[in-house]
C-alpha cells in the first residue's frame, strides 16, 4: 500500500497531457453504405432484367415446336391399352 494520500496520486495522473479524441464523422461511412446499397440493387435489377429477357427468348423459341407437337396425333395413343 502506498503512503501517499489519494488526492496527491490523482494530481499526478492529471498532470499527464491527454489528447482530445476527434469526433467520428458518420457522413462518409453513410455515403459509402448508401452507394453500396444502391449499387447492389442496381446490379440485381439489371441481372433480373437480363434473366427475364433470356427466359422470354427461350419461351418464344419453344412455342413453335410445342404447337406443332399439339397438332400431331401422338404415337402413344395408338398403343394397345392406352386410354
């Protein structure tokens, strides 16, 4: 245990120079977050549109064979026992 009174020990600790902390500015971080979120939604919208176009093309290219297949009698119907 130290022989010095508590008041003197507190005075010695206060004598050390302390640098004030700089306040953290949230605006740059918020701006980066907003840009990242907008970029993500933009990418997702672009990708969804691209996938939609691809599916529309696939559907359009498969309509003719499907319509042709519907118009022809199926060879399965002529099998014995087919209902």
